[in-house]
């Protein structure tokens, strides 16, 4: 009966208006029932009475927030962290609070609470009133954009809720920097006390990434300067957020390697199309116990296919004798079905495997920032790149063109640059999002990398498979067939770039040239016409450059290098990681080095990185500097690396000597594989592991203390 009564009152409240519902409760229901009185109090918005009846603290908090007679300070006191068993009612309370606050009076409070929520738990973004917040940022007073919460909230909205807002995020961040007097994000080290530490860390870590800085920071002349700024940001983050220092150090390593290779070795851009065939093969064959999109019984399927192939021959002989026609047809269909399944599994891994497949390399090497950097750089050099100001719905024209322009010319320039920017961004989006995409039977309607397979393809493959006896041969044959398709796709994408995409850009330049022809200030017109011509020539060269990306890579993506470069790379990395420290190096003798194949650059980077990290952690600084003496030799297949650093041996170093002896035992017993994992991949075990398993060489390592010289030395040979 009690349950029925509760159902009745809930149904009433949902179905009737307030007055009718109040009358029914008074006349028909038992108001001595505490739940009936509680629901009636809620109906009448008598939250104080409802709170007195209710015995649950979390619901009391909700009622306090709902009460329009309570002030915002009191409401905030009734908000609690979203965790534990009562998180559901806490979420409802928080959602009610955020949606009920008057933004005109208390926007800062809402922004601060919302930003803290998403920083602590990104899933709280599901109940934040985004439409109200973003509309207020876009339409509200300029002072909103001076608050660090504003770009944080806009970032979360643009990256997790509404991705087409990413360009507007750049404008919001640009406004924040300008209003705060910040030229580049790393300068926030000086102003760190202005901001809540948690907010500052989140902003630098997540918001100040390459894409955002491209749109928000105007002082970078090229992508290398932007990447160096990201290194400085990671250094600042290491100081502000030491718990995640390792994460920032890893990013610094990657950026340093990218910067030095671009500067010294120059990555061979002609080799950006790559598939890790061996990785795919291992993934398909050895995925025991895994439930993923690639069946771990691929070899078994091949054996079944071979069985049906053999059985089909026997059935064919019987068919010639007029027997068992249906059984032959069934065997034939089963073999063909198995063949299709085998080929599709290998094809899907070839094109879609996140770690090894073609699509991953297209994303990493071309679509992710690289393409934008290449195509925008001629416009930036010619001062033709504009950004959209979402607040005013206008485009920000480079100041060089408008500082001496009259009001009418400024309007013409804004319109012309806006249309040009819109046109070039659409062309870029078409190339990246439509054309440089994988196409199969179930995805990618416009993708030029077409890997759809027809009956003709399967018939060819079946013909090629007739003389194959092992899975390895079959796998290699399918990969070869897919590479043939890839070569066709590469020619097609280059044709589209040289004809359609390049012509689209030329049309955009032509429209811009026509649009500025009516400027009254002919000095601006002449200079702009010249810059447009320069950009046209420049971008044609860029398209030639991009076309060279679309060819199969060799095993090495980098130019060959010498051992001195690897040493310098490790040194630059440690300097970037610890800019507060000084490192002074001295050659014991001239470096002798044959060239090392570019494919091993990461392995040698790992060796020297670990050597320099150990020096930073354990060496004794002299005059606030780490002094390193070294000798490098790589000749006729033999490598020798010798490094020594200062170490105070006048103190009791018995514990240090003991650790050295343990490290030598690990090296001599070849237990460094598990030790490298156990100690987080640093130090001597890690170096041994790199040499043995990555370079496939047998390491010889000698290390210890020269006590009479106050030195620690390390000699590596392989």
C-alpha cells in the first residue's frame, strides 16, 4: 500500500499542474506520511520544510542549493567532491548549482568550479552546462578571456564535446595571452603566482600544444621554434608538477630528437609511407589469448584452407566420374570463403592496425600537424595567414597590412583575407580528411588509399596461392599484393595533389589578388601582389615536396649519422631537460666514425640519454657545472664509447662501490633484460639491453671509480 501511495504521488506530480496536485494531496492522501509531506514541500518549493523532514545529508545539500533564498556562498559550502557511494546525488546537486547561477554576477565562480571538475575528472564534462558557458565566453565581456579558466573550459569543449570549435580555441587562447601580457606560454613561469597551480599545470600540459600554439602565438617563425617552446613548457611543467616529471622528460626527449634530426640530419621526407610488416605478422600469429579484431587462429584458418584445397582436388576427380556434385560445390565454396577471410584479416591489419598499419603512419607522419605546417608555412612567410576572431566574427589580418590602411581599405583587407583563409582551410581539410584516408568496403567513401577487394582480386590471389604450401609464403604473397595496390594509390594521390589541390590553391590566390586590386592605398596593393606571387611560387615547391612523401619508405627513415651526432643528441636532450644545469664537455681525442644506418638513431639516442642521465644524477658538479671528458670511435664495425665525469672519492664511497659491483654482476650474468624493466629502463642494464636486443650486438662494458683522480668512468664496446 505504501509503495502504491508513493507511486500515486509521483505520478500526480508529473501529470498535474501545481495547484491541482496540491489540492489532491490535501484531500486524498495521508499527510501524516513523512514522504507525502516531503514531496508536497518540494512541490511548493518549501525547501526548508523538506530539509527538516529529510534525514539524508546529501539530499539536504541538494535542497539548500535549490532554495532561491540562500546565497551563493552558502550554496558553495554545500557542494562536495564527486566520489564515493553518494556521487549520484552529488552530481545532481552540482549540475543544479551550475545551471542556476546568474552568470552576469557570478561567472567567475561557475568557471572556477567547472574547470576544477574537468581537471579532476574529465567525465564530469557530461553534466556541465556547456551551451551556457560557451555562449557567455563568445558573447560576454572581454574580461572573461583574462581568466585562465576560460581557455581551459574552451579546450575541453573543443576537444571533447564540439570538435569544430578547435579554431576558435586558438582565438580564445590568443586573447588570454594578450590580456595577460604574455608573449609565449613559457613566460608564465614568471607569473606562476597569479594562477592556481592545478589550473596552470593543466593549461600548460593540455592546452598549450602544437595545434593551439600555431593559432594563438604569433612570434614563431617556423615549426621548429614552436617545438622548442614546447620543450620550455615541459621544463616548466617538470618544476610545477614533479609527480609527472617522467612524462614531461619523455616528451622533451621526443622533441629534442625531432629538432636535432630536422636540423642536422634532415629527415628524408620521401619516406613517409610505411607499414611494419613484421609487427603485423607477429600480431596476427602470436596474439594468443587476446580478443581483438584480428583472429588469433590465422595459421589454423590457413591450414583449413589448404585442407579444402586438397579435398577439392579429390572431389574434382570424383566429379569427373559423375559423382558427388553437391559435395564438390560445398567444398569449393568453403575454400573460397576461407580465402576471403584470410585475405581480409591480413588486409585489415595492413591498413588499420593502430601500431603497425598504414593508417597509423599516415596519421603520424602526414595528417597530424605535418601537412598543416607545410601548407601554412608559405602563407605565414608571406604574411597572408589570417586567424578568425570568434568574438567579433572577423578575421585578424597581419598588422603589417593594416597599420597604414584607411578604414575602407581595412574592410576590404579583412573581407579578402577572411575569404582566402576560409578557402585554403577548406582545401586543406578536403586533402586531409577526405583524400588522405583509407578506403575499404565498409569505410572511407572518398579515401584515395583504396583497398577494396573484388572477386577479380580474390581470383588472382587464389591463382597465386595454388603453389603455396606454408602460411609464411601465403602471408608474404598477400603483403606483396597489397603493396602493389599501395603503389597505385600513391600515384593517384600525387595526381590529385598536383592537379586538383594545387589548382584549388592557385584559384584562391587569384581570388585574393582580384579582391585587393580595389585598395585605395596602391603601395599596399603592390606589396601584397608581390607577396602573393612569392607565396604562389613557394607553395608549388611545397606541393612538389609533399608529393615526395608519397612513396614507400626504406627501412631507414633518417639519413645515416656518425657517433658524434648521437653524443650531441644525448647532450642536447639532457640540457633541454635540465636547463638550470651546465654541462661542459671535452674531447680526449678526435672522434673517428664511420656512418651508422639511420634506422638505429633511436637506439643510440637511448644509449647516450642513459649515460647523460646517470651523470646528471650521480656526478659531482665542479663550479656548478658537470664536466665530461669523452672519446668516441666507430670504425670497421667496432664501436667504442668512453666517458668520465667528476666524482668525489674523498668521502666514504663504500656504498657506491657496492652498487657498482652489483651492476657488474648483472652485466656479467646477462640479467639486464629484467633489471631494465624493474628499474624503469635507466642506467647500465638499459644500455646493455639496447645493445644486445636492439642493435643485436654483444656488449662489453667496463665501469668504476678512479679514486686517485676523483673520477667515475664508463667504457662501452661492441
